[in-house]
C-alpha cells in the first residue's frame, strides 16, 4: 500500500461514506496525506479536514471538476486551493447546475429501453441532489436487479453510445484550470487511462493542459493497470508533469481499490506533494 492518497470521494458527491468517515478510514489504513476530491463541490472539505487533523492525517483541499475536450468528458483534479474563492465557487455552481436536468433526460431514455423509475431511484442515492450522476443511476439499477454490477450498468446502459447516456455541456479544460489556479491551487489530469483518445489526441490533450498551466497527471490510479502506470510515468517525464496518485475510492463495497491500496509512484518522477 501507499501512504498518500490524493483522490477519493464522499457522500458530498457520489461516495458512500461521509467526509469524516473517509478521513477516519484513511487513518485506519495508515494514510499520512489525504485529499478528498468530490465531483464539482468543495462541500465536504471542512468536515473531512477536521476529522483528518484529529486523526493525525495531513489533509489537502481537493476537487474533481468535469471538463470537456474533443467531445469527451475529462476530469481535472484541483489541489491546495482556497475553498472560499468566489470565482471557483461560482464555477462549481455552474458545473452542478445542469446535472438534474440531465438526470431527468437519462431517466426518460432508460424508461424507453425498459428500465423504469430511474430518476426517483437514483435520487435516493444522491445525498446532494445537485450532484446526481451516473454512479447513482448505476446503484439503483443494480438494486432493482437489472444488472448484477455497477460496471455492467455502465457498459450496457449509461456509457457513451449506450441507450441511457445523455451528453452534458461542461467547461473547457482551459476554463477549469484557470479556476483552480485563480484560487491558488494546482491542477492535475485525473485517471488519463480512462479516456478514449487516439495517441495523437492524447498528445494534444497533454500539450494543451500544460500550456493552460496544468502541473500534474495522475500516474497511479485505482483504474490504471501496471502497463498504464508505466505509460503515464513516461508521459510525466516527457511533458515535464509532476506525478500524482489516488485510489478514486468511492466506498468499501464498490471500489476496485481501497484507500492507499495501490503501488507507489515509479522512481524518478516529481511527486505532486512536493508542490503543496
């Protein structure tokens, strides 16, 4: 395991544990540095920070912001920013504003293919209704027995090209990075192995991200295999990015990787925490 985890989620967005419970679990797993990165909100940071401090864990403010690039959603992680920054708060509110309407359209699309009641069902899983997302839909669809696993729900119903997927408009990468930097923070690309871009498109993504002021990429992720870790370690060196790591933990019953339960960063990389 590793003692730094800079990517996890709580009930403030689509995690299963409260912010305080995430911090306490991190301490139990011998995590020494933690960042809570809920989707498009900083609402859980104060609670998580207090619990982490009480448990002897260094806490770094974090957020995962949705952006759009070449028609795909790309997640940008922000770290060590001022959570009370006005422009950041307004930007996150704008990012959240379209989620409920999108969820209603997803529910209608799913009803057409024989999966009823998804909006109401997903809302039961969303502690913050403004942040309803596909994970909440997946939990409900598993609950009613249509699919056995959340991954199967994504694959069959709610990924791009599937019948329940509905596009949404997100900020540009440039705008997201500007919000993070404007609040005094550091920007990193989350789980780059998950994006379905060609080699040339990935090159352009990294080039644009660096030109915008992006500092790091998530080399080690709960969704990266050994080959991807080695690949993005090379990318970090090639483009001069710092390297980050995180489990993308959402809850003990559904995450592939628990807090800190991933390999250490490969050698000869610049860890992002050197910049905190």
